[in-house]
C-alpha cells in the first residue's frame, strides 16, 4: 500500500482543505441528481411509445424519485444504490452514458455524498437518535481526506480510461476514423448535429477547417489512448484536464449525444476543478 501511495496515488493528490472538498463533492452530487431527474422525466415522456404492460413503465417513477433523493440528499446511499442497479442492468438504453453515470454513482457512494448540504445531514444533526442509523446507512463511505480522494480520483480516471480505451479499439477498425473523416460525418449529419448545415458550408469552402477537424480527431485519439499514463506527468495532467473539458463541451453543444457529454462535464469538474 505504501508503494502504491508513493508512486501512483501521489500523482493524483490535490492540496485542498477537506471541508472545501466535502462541499465541492456535495455540490457535484446536487447537480448530477438534477441531471438524472431531467433524464428520467424525459424518458417518462417517451414511454408512451412503449408497449402496454412493459415493466419499465413502473420503474421510471422510481428512478425519478431516486434521482430527486440524490439531489436533495435524502437517504442518499439508498438512492445511489437504486440508480446504480438501474444502470448495471441497463434497463433504460444501456450506453456509454450509462457507464459514465454508473462511475459517478460509485464515486458518490464511496465519497459519502449526502452528509452535508442535504436532508440527511440536517436529520443527522437535528435528531441524535438517527445518528447510529445513518452511520450504518453510509457503510461504504470513506473519510474524505485528500489522500482518500486521490485514491478515488485514481480509480475514477483508470476506469474512465478503460472505457475510452475500448472506444479507441473500435476506432482502429473504422475506415472513416483511419481516413480522418470521422468528425466530418458527425458534424455533417442532421441526426448527430443540429449545426450540420453550417458545418457542411465550412467543410466545402475551407480546406483549413477540414484539416482542423482531422487534427482534432487524432488529438482526441491520443487523449483516449494515453489518458491514464499521462496523468503521471505534470504537463500530461494539464493536457488531460483541458482536452477533456474542451471535447466534452464541444460534444454537448455541437453533437446530439444525449446526456453523455453532460455526465462527463460533471465528472471532469469533480476530478479537475477542485
């Protein structure tokens, strides 16, 4: 353990006041809970297209309630568990977004999210008899020190890297990616981008624009392929943080990728903005 802390975990450690760290984690939880609430309410509106009697009809209200509980911090570990079970079994369109959401939920569970800026925190401080119950409820929570958060940060980035690495392997068998035209398709298709007309105009009138797209795609490929190893170098950490924010923001604004880039922005804010 000492070897891991010295040579690996130390690269992920951030010098920060634990109280500020706790508040930042709780703020992230609130935002993520609101995003999930919006997602499941959206999904509930779409459920009219499902077949009558589909068991998922009865599950969506539970997920909406669990998302609200996550955001307000009421019975937070239970809410996290219910949401995690949903994403594990992929009841609702299991995608890359579901994998990132599940990673976020694991982080909140181990970080003990919901203990402050929450209904749980209020109940625990107001009613001393509930303190023992909440101690059992937060069984998986670790003490949120800078060292422990570094361990969580290392875990999260390693898992996220594995997700990205899997995506890169698919790229190697994608002819469009090999030719450097993957982004041309994404931005130029109305299904994947609402700005396809502007993109196609730029693409056919500017060779520089096409070159920038090709360069950006390969830079992102390097980012995905070497995300975790680069975290062991100071400039590598800067590159991983900035490239991640840039890519997720561009994806959220210019691509129709659902909630995936929004989840990723919240994850990157939690891991890099502290």
